[in-house]
C-alpha cells in the first residue's frame, strides 16, 4: 500500500516505470510491422495463419512474386525512379537555398525563412491538391505521371533539405569562409572548396532523407499519377491491400521498408562519423585549411 502511494505521489521518480512505458510504446509501434514482414515469408496465401517459411512471394512464385509480377515490378521501379530523381533535383536546390537564407541579412530575410518552413507544417494533402490544381489550370503543359510526380515531390522535399543544411551552416559559422578569403580566395572558391566539403556529410544526409521521404510518399503520387505506369508501391499497397490482399504486397512493402531504413541508416552513420571526426579535429591544436589559388 505504501509503495502504491509513493508511486501515485511521484510516478516519474522510478526509472523502471519510464522504461516500461517506453518499451510498451515501442512494442505497440513495431510489432505490427514485424508481423507484416514475417508473413511476406509465409509459404501459403494466408496473411493470418503461418504455413511455413518460403521465398515464394519474393522470387519463386511464377505469377504473383515480386520478381515475376509485372505490376509489382513496375510499381517498385516507379517508386525508386521518383525517389532518385527527387533526390537529385531537390537536394542541390535545397543546399543553395539554405546557404542563401543563412547568409541573407537584409530586409525580408526573416519572412523568407518563415515561408521556407511553412510547407513543413502544411498538411500534405493540401499541398498535393494545390499542386494538382496548378498543373490543371496554370501549367497544363506539364504531363501527369512521372514529370508531375517528380515536381510535386521536389516541391515538398526542398524544405527538409533546407532545415538540415541550415543547422549545419549555422553550426560552422563564417570563420572558414573568412579565413579562406583572407588568404586570397574569391568568395565563390571559398564556398566551393572550403565550405561545401565541410558540409558534405549534411549534404549526403539530405540526399538520403529526401530519398526515404519520396519513396514512401502516397498522397502526392496519387494526386499526380496517370495510369498504371505511374503507380508507386504505396499506391499499389493502398489499392491492392483493400481489394485483393496477398502476401506479395507484404513482400514488396518489406523491400520498400528495408530500402528506406537503409537510406536513413546511411545518413545517420554519415552524420555520426562526421561528428566524431569533427570532435577529433577540434581537440587538436588547430585546423589547416588547404586550397589552391
């Protein structure tokens, strides 16, 4: 009774309670995903009864596996293509915008920074429907399908790049550029040959984050799609999972999940590696900036 009274008086005092609460949430969030992934290796068609381990839904089934089903292959390739194109377009634009916003000190800088962050809090369905209307009534020369989907993905991916890059730019400060320019380097060379190499881990992380965001997108892809050739894996899972469910959808979803986790993992490892090297460099007597005039 005394123990219960103490817990009610200060339930946050005991770390075991916080640990149990945290692990309860982890189990609630992760276990359904693990179950769905496990049934992608089920030998039978059931998605509720385990019938033995098999790679049937990945490679061996001649009609329904990811390897042999043209609909699944097309959706997977479309998702990868959109993610790769979005990554290659959105990341350079976001890097340049982050540098510009970080160095901008004139009138309108605060408003521009606020507007850049606005898409992050705007519901994606609102943004996707707005882009859809723009392509219908204003820029009707943009065909729906892959071109419109890429532009839509790029539009809402750029702010994520800006957020990641601005934090790194502000963390570095102006010292490296100023030191390079004091030694005779033009401003463009100081940015290209001094600042950008220091920003490379953040740039690489931005590439991976944009890739992971784009490959999992459903709403924008759905609004801007055109026919089966522009169907992505999230769209396929949404439509097929409600009408004709089979474990091959679990298999393709597992592949997508592994690709997304791999991209995020590579980005996180890159950032940690840079942080360790940065910490070691700061612990030395100084840093040497090398560039050729």
